């Protein structure tokens, strides 16, 4: 190829730079590199036992599985002006 050592060194330098730039511009390579550089995902450890049930407010303290069934009050609807 090039007989001059300085020209050969320049050619090798230019070729390595062009290859590096091509790799940097390669979208698939960039995506793989971003995945490699990403922080590792920390998994939250699963609880050994389920959480305790939350206490519900006592709005209807008499209600429960054995409580008597109570009818819901009828809600009056506003009259439609279209009819």
C-alpha cells in the first residue's frame, strides 16, 4: 500500500477513527450500549406475609355478615326539562 511510514500511520489512524465513528453512529450498537450502561434494576423483595387488613371506618358499626338487611333510601331525580 503506502510505502512511506508516516503516510501508513496516517492511514491507520484515519481508518480506526472512521470505524469508531461508524460504531458510534450505529443505532443498534447505541441501544445495546445504553442497556449496558443502565443502572441495574433492583427488585423489591416480596413480603414474607401478607399485609394486615386495613381497618375500615365505622360508618355503620351495626353492619356485618349477620346484620339485618336495610333498604336503601330512594333518591329523587331532578325533573327533565325536555319531557
